[in-house]
C-alpha cells in the first residue's frame, strides 16, 4: 500500500517578510534550515523510500536537508515542476492580503485555482506511478491545499489550514 507524506518547505525569507512568493525563488532562512533538519529527524521513523520536490530552492533545499537526515542521497531526489507553488503573477513580492482563492482568481496574471488543481491531479497521478512504497513530497502551501483536495475531495480548498513550515503530514 502506497504511503504518501507531504512537507511544506522550511521558513523562507518571503515568509518572514509576509509577502506572496509564488514562483519567486526565495531562500530558506536559518530558522527554515533548522526546521528542515527537525523534519528530517521526524522523518526517520516514517521509512521514506523516495523524495520528490518542487524545483524552487526553498522546497528543494528542504528536501536535501531531510534526505541527509534519513540517509537518502540528494542526487536521487525527484524534481517535479508540477509541484511548483501557485503562480501569483503581479502579487509576487506584495504583502499578503485577506484575499481568498476565489478572490485571487479575479486578478489578471494570477494562476487560476482550477489550473493549480489540474497540476495537482497530474502530480498525484505521477506520484502513484513511483515504484517506491513511501514517498515524501516537498512543496508549498497553496499546492498542498490543491493536492489534498485532489486526494480528499471533501477537504476545503481555502487558505488557513496548510501545514506549518517543515511540518510533515500524511496524505495516504
């Protein structure tokens, strides 16, 4: 039986600045690196066979730190662009507002939530084809909500309940 875990990247500079990062490649903070190390320690008990990461450095660096902790070679981490964060277009670098996903859909240049859901569905289909039994996905908050909704359609899509930075949650 396939087990699928998800971890949101460690704290990034954009998280600290409280701005939309989206596809902007913002690095981990020292705290984010420490969070990833703790996540790696926690992952030791999960028997992770394979790690797949978003290509953005905040996610990939988190994946590498976790891999080091659990004895997986960094070179074996899968990179999947389907795991990218939602594209926030003109909002990237701007302070968070109180917009919901449906409000964001009204902004020209922001990736529509339906497109994020479609990417999440493709990513999930790909994850299920991985031969390893226990897979860890390292990605982003908005992508988490989309992937969780694809796997568990009864789950809400709205913001507010994504994992904390470097928090590991089980999806399957």
